[in-house]
């Protein structure tokens, strides 16, 4: 609502108060003063008192010469002469008739005054009887001490207080918006920290899941290795042990040192690309892992990257009868993860134990005469 409209309502309320408050007061006062008095008696006695006043008024006109009045004076003179000439009984009758006629003529006027709000002769009993619908509308004023002046004063205070309230509300809104901006900034920062913490937590969970997956896979490899060893032991007991039983980690080849040469004794599940005889003095083989291992007689494996994602892991072994062997693991990096874990990492089992296992099996097979120089050469040629 605009300020202009509020001002118009306020001014109109003041004008209504000036008009209606006296009416409401009279209505209440009349109810208090006349609620136990009948209005009919008041109506019948009211004209009498006024007629008495008329008689007094007439006496004040005694000094006026009626005959001097135009037309009306002549009429009064005629009537007066007739009234003077009449006998006493007739005079009484004429006076009584005149009084009754005047009484009846002025009675409606008083009845109208008694049902008119704001008139001095207003009587709430007559108002209730003769104007019941208006009375029903006005009677609510009897229930509460209500005035339009009081309403005007209250609205005035409300309008004045509203300005203060607006200022207070505006001040509150200003502080609220400032605080909201601060808290929103804090919330944004907390959300960023939460997202960072959540990302870090998810990373940890992913890493743990990966570790669990890797651990489960490693345990599976270890279980398979144990099963393979059990099979080898049973085959050994049943005199069925064969060179192919050493294929528990990966494809492999075995070289035996003879003076300045390496002679192939076995070649199982490899591409067969390695030569049957390798000269230790040939520079073309100087970087072979097998050549390095046998020359240096290292107790640790030698690693050699081959072509097309294949890795060679060479392990030097001292055998029966003073022989010196080199066991070469031929590992496909793409498909043989198990071999990489057993020969490169100690996560599942120490790599040294894997090499010791292969060494022990080779000693057993050598003792059982499962390897011969001719076997290695024939396997390569085949």
C-alpha cells in the first residue's frame, strides 16, 4: 500500500470519528438512561410540556395589537370576538378540542425525533421498536467501549510505529544478509573440504580395494604354486617326474657351462629362439642375462628385457658333480603376471625362495638323470 493511500485512509478515519463518536455515545447513554423506561409514555408526555411552552410564548405576545396584523390579524379578531361572546361551557369545549387537535398534530413530530439518532429526544426503546433493522446494526456498539477516535489513535500509533519497525526490519535484514554471506562462504569452504576429504576417502577406499584384489589374486597364485609342488612330489613318488614339471612359474630354458660355452639342456614352452650353444667370448651374447649370470656366478638373478614384451630372468646354480647351470625364466609381461610377482617382487613370497625351489627341483631331476646334452639340442632343433 502506497503512502498516499495510507494518508487518505487515516484522514477519512478522523472525519468518521468526528461524526460517529457522538452518535455512538448518545446511543449508549440512551440505552443506560431509558432501558427501564417505556418509550410510549415518554412520547405522550413530551407534547404536553411543549404546549405549556407555547402558552408561555403566547403570553409574550399580549402587547401586540392583533388587529394591526394583516389578514391573519383580522381572522384572529373575528375568532376572538366569537370566543369572548360564547358562554363558559362552550369556551371549555372549544379550548379542549383545540388542545386535542394541536396535540395530535404535533405527536408524529416527536415520534420521528425519538427514532432519529443524534436528536435530543432520541429514545432507544422507540428506535428498537420502530426501526429494528437499524437497531440490529447499531446494537453491537453497546457491547464494547468502541470509538472511532480510539481506532484513529491506535492507527496513528501503528503508522508511527510502522516506520520504526521498517527501520528495525531493514537493520535486521542488513545484518542477516551480511551474516548469511559469511555463513554461505563458510559453508562453501566446508563443502570444498568435505569434497576433498570425500575424494581422499574414496581414493583410500579404491586403494584398499585394489590391495584386497591384489592380495586375493596373490593368494590365488600362491595356492596354485602349492598345488603344483604337491603334484611334482606325487609325480616324483610315482617315478613320473619330467622336465615339463619345472614349468610351474613360466616357460624356461637351462644352459650348462662347458669351459667357454653354454650348452642348452632344456627348452620348455619358449619360442625356441635362443641358440643351442652360446660362446661366452662372443660379443653378440655379451649382454645376455645367462652369459652375465654364469660369468659372474651371482647368487642373485639377472634380469634382461627381451623383445616384444618378453623378459628373461637368469639364475645361476651350482649343481652335482661340479656342474654350473643357468636357469632362465621366459616371462610374457602381458599375460604372465604370476611369474612377474614371483621373480620380481617379495609381496607374495620372497623371490629368493622361488629360486631356491627351482634350484632344489633341478638338483633332484639332475640326480634322476632327467637332463642330457642331447635333449636340449634336440628340443631346440625340433
